[in-house]
């Protein structure tokens, strides 16, 4: 049996997600970054953006607004 400390973590807090997205975008602006790093940061930023959009949609749904209410 797993202890509460070993339980799978919940979703990342929105603030942390946005901080990671901002950091990835800043790294993408570095003209000295190697191509491999640029590709990795682009893929990470894309994934984080999708996660943020999903969270926003979940919040809208929870508030009863959905996309049509935007």
C-alpha cells in the first residue's frame, strides 16, 4: 500500500504551468541556442499551451460558460 506522499501528484498548478511556458518561450528567443534545444523547447511550449487551453476550457465548463460564452 502506498503512502499519501507516494501517491501520484495531481495536475500541475496553473501558475507553475504558465511559469514553465514563459521560461520555454524565453529560451526560444535565445539566438545562440542549439537547434536541438530549440526543437525541444518548441515542443514543450506547444504541449504546455495545449494544457493551459484545456485547463481554461475546464474552468469555463465548470462555470457553465463553455466556448460559446467567450
